């Protein structure tokens, strides 16, 4: 291989490596990552809320777990579309979001969840309007705080992993 062919091949490899590193630097979240993010969120919430809801309502673990799973499916659907829309409107640079935007994000999500969850909670628990309202407000407060903390930790962890991957790839050049 001639010297110019070697340089051409090296330049092509450098360009490909640069493109790979740039793809790591992209802050846009893939569909797969959104699903993983959503599933982790729901599993952790389920592990906290299913036992807690039994204590608060006096209903059976089976009934409250069924309700939690139903609400989780609703939340995952809502989460996917809401976060896609939110990122589209407010940008994909999640790591630099300020607290006020994170609070607005959480409030908007929870407002949508009230609309979708209220009738389901009433139907499954057979509780009256006021008791469901109190339960739903409690759940909203829990999820508002939980979603802010979860997403902040997720974003920081994601950024850390991206930097580590970038460093590992730069080291292999």
C-alpha cells in the first residue's frame, strides 16, 4: 500500500471514528432508550406504591397491584407521548434543564395522569369521588416529587455514561 493510500485509509477511519463519537454526543433519546427509561420508572414506582396503597386503602394486595399495573400501563403510554412532545418543544438537552422547567414538566405530566387515572381508580376501588380525589392527589404529589428526582438522577447517570463511553472510544483511536 502506498503512503497516499495509507493516509487516505487513515483519514477515512478518523472520519468514521469522529462520526461515532459525535453520535454518542447526541443528546436526543432513542425510542429504545425511552422505553427503558419508562420501564425502569414504572418498576421502581410499582415497588414503592403497591404495598403503600394496601396500607392506605385497606384493599387487598391483588386489587391494588392490579390497579397499579393498570395505572402503570396508562402512565407508560402517556409518558412516551408526553416526553416525546416535551423534548420536541423544549429541546433534547435534558442535562441542562433547570429546576423550574423540571417542575413544569412534572406538573404537566401529572395533570394528564389525573385525567386518565381518575375514572380507572373509581372503577377498580369502588370508592366515592372524594376519596378517589384524595387518593389521586396523594399519588400526584408522590409522582411529582418522584418524577423530578428520578429524571434528574437518570439524566445525570446518562451524561456520566456518555462521557465514559466517549472517553473509552477516544482511547481506542
